[in-house]
């Protein structure tokens, strides 16, 4: 199955890259742009079935390797 992990800075963490992109958007005439946050996407394929145990392992993988739990949040989608 295919897993797509979305990692983004926590709302309480300063995001200078997001601020720079927001500034650029406004300078290009998109004045309504606000609260821009920059994150990353990790996509991979893995064998297994979508069970509670599988999701627990996936949570550990995301929390321990793919994101920094101190400054980042993550969510994921599973595609069959």
C-alpha cells in the first residue's frame, strides 16, 4: 500500500520560510494570502494491512524518524 505523510511546523513554531513565501505572494499582488506554512511530504510504499497495529507502527515511524515531534506535526493518508 502507499502511504503519504504530511509534515508541517507546529502552529506555535516560527516558520521563517513560510513568512518569506507569504511576503513574496503579497508582493505579487496576492494581498489576501496569510498564515503561510511550509512543510514536507514523504511518500512510500509498504507491505501490510491497514490495521490498528499497522497504524501504531506507522505513528512510531512518523513520530520518530519522519518528523521532529518537538517542532513538527504530522498526518498521513493510506492508499490501497
